[in-house]
C-alpha cells in the first residue's frame, strides 16, 4: 500500500496570505488614524489662530462669526476624536483576532 503524503504548502501559503492581509489591514487603519490626528492638529492650529483674531477685534458681528467658527471647529474636533477612538478599538480587535487566529493555527 502506498504511503499517504499531505503537502502543507497550501496551508502555509494560506497562512502567509492571511498574515499579509492582516498587515495590509493594519497599515490601512494606522494610516486613517494618522490622517485623523493630522486633522485634529490642523483644527487646533485654526482655533489658536482665530482666538488671537478674536482678541484683536472690537466689531461685534466679526466676533460673533469667529465664535461660531470656533464652535464649528470644536464640534469637528469632537467628531474626529470619536473616529480616532473607534479606529483604536478596531485596531485592538484586529490585533486580538490575529493573535487568536495564530494561536489556533499553531496548534493545528
């Protein structure tokens, strides 16, 4: 009777594919978080610039428009912070899933 041989090449290639997909997903998520953090920095700089302009003006309508603009910046900042937190949760879940996946696969 002929010996049964099973090549693990397909299993290894699948595992490599999954690792590459995980790295791509991680890179995408990190890129999004970096972009969101950069937007937060831009909003902070805009807020500082407009606070300075607010202190140098006496025109009431101009002060009101600056105040509304700053409120809009603060709103955008809060929304972006929520997105950043969501992406950090996504990254954490992604990493935990990959760790679990590797632990299960290493036992097979």
